[in-house]
C-alpha cells in the first residue's frame, strides 16, 4: 500500500447545506475520499454507512493510517452536519480499513478472506485478460451484478454471510469457469459470456436470490481495459449503469 500525507481541507463560512446535496464551497472543502460520505450525510439515510465503508477501504489501500482516516471522517461530519461521527459510522470505516489492511498484509490477491469469493483485484485481472491480444472492445462477455438488500446494520460477519449465500447462488447458475467475486460491501459480480444462455441464467439467478438481494442486472463491458477497470471500481463504490 502506498504511503502519502493527506492534506486536510479547511472551510469556513455559514453556507447552509440543502437536504438534496452539498454547496459547491462545502463540497470542495471535504477531505479526499469523503465526497460520497458528504453527499450521504447531507441527504440523510443509511447510505452513509456504505459511504464510510468505501472510504475506509480506499484509505487503507492508499496507506492512510486508521487514526488519520477517522479524523478525516470527523472533519467531514463536522463540516456537513456540525457533529462528531456516530459509533456506527466510525465502525463502518474501521471495519473496512481493517479488512483491506488484512488482505494486504496477508498478500490476499485472489480471494476475499471472509467470503471465499474472488477479490476485486482478481476480477480486474481476469477482465483485463479479455482485452489482451489486440481484440480491443470485448463484446463476448458482460458483468452480472447482484446487489444485496439493505442490511439493518453493518455487521461485517452478517454482511459476509449474506454475500457468501449470493455467491453460492451465482455459482449454481454459472457453474463453469466464470470468475465470481465480491465487489464492495454489498455486491457480487460474475464475469459471464454474452450468449443465448445469459438472459435465462440471469432470470434464474434473480429468482434464487430474491429473498436476499435487492436486484440483479447486466453491465456491458466498455471498449477498453482501463474503462473496464474503472467500471469495476464504480461498482465497488455503489454506482454503475445497468442495461
């Protein structure tokens, strides 16, 4: 993990935060990697926990110490809501930071240690393989994404058990060599062939995971390897575009 010094953003003023988003000045003042957390705080709702999870993972990947990461979260909650972070917010960030650091320290590059699913890094590598050999735009494969239902809390073991169940269902439907991995705190992704069997398989998977998943959809792979890696990162951060 790379080491770097985070430059703390400073902001002063009395601009009020609308419920639907952030003022431009306040958005510019947020610490790096906390833009999504700031938006979630402004809007309210449980999405702040997932935003904290993503920020903790990203900061660990960048080599930012845990105490500094928590301090950046504190700066964010004070800027947006004029309060210290809650226990659940700190816990979400810390759990994700710890998981990412553990994976790094143990050299985990192929599988997620809690679920046994392929890691994001491994999925990136397998997708990159599809673009090698000068083929360019890969139209023979797609990503099948399963979004877990919103949890009551962010218990890491409960979340991992839920993703393990979704992964097993995906492996039952896609029982060949397709890579199946965990992407972010609540998504399972299959790198699947775009053939006549894809739509029926996705329909079957949707029925199998209905009690545990919010939705299942297909993501078209973009034209380049770099764009595909960016798409996986977007999915890990809770965004993405469905077909």
